[in-house]
């Protein structure tokens, strides 16, 4: 009786707060604490940054593919960085490469991907009203926004943006007098990254707290969708590794501005000996790559988690090896912290130490292969629906496999020493990290767009977008492997100094540049589809993909608090698709086993007795009610 009265009071409390006080425009859309609005802010910011980042890559690909071309037509955009000979300034070429890498890795694939979908899906899929702290969530976005403004503004200063590669190795980055790209632009880069890291830490703390503490009744860890497992492990990775990059950046600021020598020793500039003694630039590499390699999986794991959900939903089959998928993500997350020095085989490290890192690097292929195998076996003999989201998810699996195979080559120290800093490395990480994660982001947008905006993206345009992008990415990055094996180095402004290099690299670089322009042009199809569907897209139904997870039990566009009344309880795992005996080919998580006796397995019938216990769990919690 007491439980019944408590539940009645809670439902009344929920109904009372459905009609909460109206918020001002600024509080509702700008400084919102609603996780759904913040997710949309991250998404729009990520799309804008992706346009900027890819545009920069097209500019330096023009230089690489057509080194004798006159680029005067870019002067209205680049100004004095196009010199009197209508050529791209060599210093600015390195700045373009640096800003492209920074923007795509951190602002698009970290903030744009994880910031969007961790914010949007965690409360909806675990059955929570919002994040544990809406205020911290809002701060997380605005720290990212301020970091974005500072990074963007660095492109317009007289000395130009940072130009030391996206890894900003000292001593080049530590000496403002070394070249233009190490002056104010580098300082702004470091300040921007410090603010970005604060943003990621605030977000990570929120994600972890929300998943651990705010799950609805019955939502045990064994019933979490694989998306939530991926977001949780990603947040843990970021919380441990980002502070190390912050410390590396702070020490670099000290070396640049306060005369310390953490990374500098015995440096000569223009014949003049600097007073710095005792530092080591290799220390910075250790600190950077301690974040740098987990960053690969901070970018990749959310994409893999969403792919698991999308493939299971559209194959109409339970995900193959649910526990193995969780274990493989845990294995990847653990191993990500102990393989960082495979980026440093050429730094003169002890060969015995190199062999240890080589062994650990090759071991990480095992959990990665488990995930690839499980995706393929989920697809095997499934009743597959080839939606745009499904195609992008399958494309991700393709890039994950083809890029991962070249990772085995680069993980071998004897081979890596020959291929280090060539375009083979560029091809590898653009496929396995860049393209795969970007396809995860696009798959997520196509799949959850109806829940975000209440409308459907145009499927035909989605198909065109997929095929042009999928083909274009392979045309860009597959030939890079051959260019890299031939010895073409990264970050070189021109390869025309010697006749033999012209013959080896000219045609292939031209082809790659044309393919890059073609692939970039294809992205405007997505931009048009996105904007047009926001305004005129077909209105979505509540559960257009017939999916099992909790977000599809909310109204078409969830309002304040996500569910208008009591939050649904969870009774089963999220992948009951095409279950023998079931009336439909999907059974949502909030359907009790007592309502599906025709399809229950023997051990599931035994769980019927636990339903009363799940329903009677205490709901009287401030986080379980609309605010």
C-alpha cells in the first residue's frame, strides 16, 4: 500500500512539472541545461568545424597535387598567404596541415561525435530525466565554444596560426623565435586546447556519474545498450588521459613564456646558443602520446558503439556476442594506455623496450578483431534493411578492417622505422580513425535525426551521399599507401626539387587531390539534406526504425524531462529482435516477460517473478523527476 501511494504521488509530481515555467530564448536555446539542446549545439558546432577542417585539407591538397598551379584565386580567402608569385606560402602550408589535424581530431571527431551523442543518448537510453548536472553540461559546451573561438581567431592574426603539426612537437613549438607558426598562433593553440580539455573533463565526469547513478528501474549494467557501454568507457579514457595532455601543454607554455627548460636543451638558433639546458623534447612525446593513443579510441569507441546499435536494429537480429563486445571494448580501453610508445620507435628508444610496445600493439588487434567478427556475424543471414544509417555503419566496418590491417604493419617496429612519417601512416590513421569515426558520426545522425528533430532525412539523398563518400574516401586514402611505401614524407610543401621525385609522386598526388575535392563536394549533399529536412522533412513517427531501446518510448520530440509521466522500467536486454514465437520482430526493453510468454526462453520465464520487485523500486529521487 505504501509503495502504491508513493508511486501515485510521484506520477502526480511528474504531471505537475510537465507544465514547467516557460524559459527565455537565451535559457532555452543558448545557455540551456537540457541535454538534448546541448547535444544539438555540439552537433551544429561539429558540422561547422568539419566544413572548415576539410576546406583546409582541400587547400593544401591543391598545393600537393598541383605544385606548379597558380593559386591566386585563393587570395580573397588567404590574403597575403598567397605570395606575389600566386603560390601558397610554405610557412602557411604547415599551418594548414596543423589546423586541419587539430580541428578534425579534437573539435569534430571528439567534441562533435562524443559531445553530440553522449549528451543526447545517455539519459534517453538509460531512462534518466537529464544529465546528473545540467549546469556542468552547459559549462562543458561553452568551454568548448570558447576554445573554438580562440582557435578560429588564431587563423586571422598577422603571424598566422600554429604551424608545428597537430602534435606540436618541441623544440619547434617551444621557441617563438623559431618561425612564424611558433609565435602568437602557437600560444592561442595552447590556450584553446587547455580550455578544450577542461570541457572534455567536465563532460566526462557528467557522463560517468549519469550512467552509474541515474539508470531507471531494472536497467542493470547487463541490460545497457552497447552505445552506453561505449560512451562510458570513452569518458573513462578521457578522464584519465586528457589531464596528461593538459600538463604537457602547461609545461610547453612555461618553456615558451617563463624561461623553463622542460623540453629544451642545447638549442642553437642562427648560430646563437640558447641558455636552456637539461630538458628533453622526448618527454613531450611521451606525455602527448599518452593522450594521443587513447584519443584514437576516444574518437572510435562511440562510433563503434552506435554502429552496434544500428547494425542490430537494421539486421533485425540480436547483436552477436553482447558480452564479448563489452569485453573487447574494455580490452581496447585498457590496452590503449600501454601502447603509446609505438608512435616513438624512431626516437632512439631501447630496442628491447620497443619490442614490448610492439607486442602490446599487436595484441590490441585481438579485441578489435572480435568487434569486426561480431559485426559480420550479426549481419550474416540477417533480414537487412539498407537504410542510410545502416550503409554508413557497414562502411565503418569496412574502414575499420582495412585501416586496422595496415596498423599491424605499422605496429611492427622494423617496418615502422621505414614507414614512419610517410604517407603510409597518413593513409592508415585516416582510414581507421578519421573515416571510420566520421562514418559513425554520419550513421548516428541519419539514425537519430528523427528523435532529435522530429523529422526524417531524405533517404535517396542519403544513399547518394553514402556511395559518393565511401568511394571517394577509398580513392583518396588507398593510393596514399603506395605513395608512402615509395617514400613520400608527410608535411612536405613540395616534392619537385628532384627530377626522380617528380616522376614518382606527381601523377598519384594529382589523382589523390582530385579525389579529395570530389569527396568534399559530396558532403554538400549531406548539408543540403540536413538543412532542408529540418524545415521540410517528412515528419517522423515515434519509433520509425522499430527499435528496442528506451529513447523510442519517449514522445516523437521529447520535452522537458524526456518522459511526460513515469519513466518506463526495463525488463530485458536491448537486442530482442526476430525472436521465435514473438508477434513482432522486435520487443522493446520496457515490455515485461509476463506479456510475451509465447517467445520466452526457459530462464526468461523464471524472471517473471522479479517484475514486481523491479516495479516496486523506489522512484522518489530528485533525478528521476522532471526538474
